[in-house]
C-alpha cells in the first residue's frame, strides 16, 4: 500500500513540476505559433458535436484512457501539463474561436503537441494534429486523478 502512495506522489510531483515550469515560460507576445494554412484551419473544426472550449473551461485536472494507457492533463491559467507515457508542457490559447493546446514533450515526442479542445457535457475532447483523440473526464476538485501512469518511475 505504501508503495502505491509513494508512486502516486512521485507522479503527482512530476506533473506539478511540469506545471511550474510551464508557468515560468516566456509570455512575450511575439512567441506565437506559426500561422496555419486556411485548409488546415478548416479541417480543425469540431466534428464530434461538442462546442469549442474556452480557456476557463479547461482549468483543473483531467484524466483519459487511450489505447489502454492513462493520460493525465492539468491546466492552470494559460499553462498546461500532460502526463502520458511522455511528460509534456505548454500553453492553452484561444485562436479564431478555437481553444488550442500547444505542448512540447521533454523527450521530443510529437504525438500530443498541438490539439484542439472541445467540450461535450462534462467531457473534454482533444483532437491532436497527429490524428489521435483523447476524451478526458474532469478530476474531482481538491483531489489527484486516479490511476496515474507509473511506467518508468523509480521504485523504492
């Protein structure tokens, strides 16, 4: 039992560290991502019946299970951190009526680096530019998400 608590604490600490690092990033207005071509923006419109999320809608912790693996995301202010098998952090921005997640993974993985967020009821769906989709459920306020991924974490 203590092993699971320690493992969850390490995972939570890693996610917290990613959030802190994201919050310390540059906020210069000229650090905007390159503009997309019109055809790319047209294909990014929501098709799942959800509505575009606002940055405020994303605040808090979210958990999804995709391909049998847990994906955990935390959003605070305009900063976002994602913990899947990869640790990624970045920004949430509203652009042309869409809320976009722009992340950079510590190991260089590009699977979840650019995504569009939509809200459908109490669920958050993120369609990633790479072609994948994650359907998140909001974590309870004041609690850590359950089933945090533990692969690659040191064991005592």
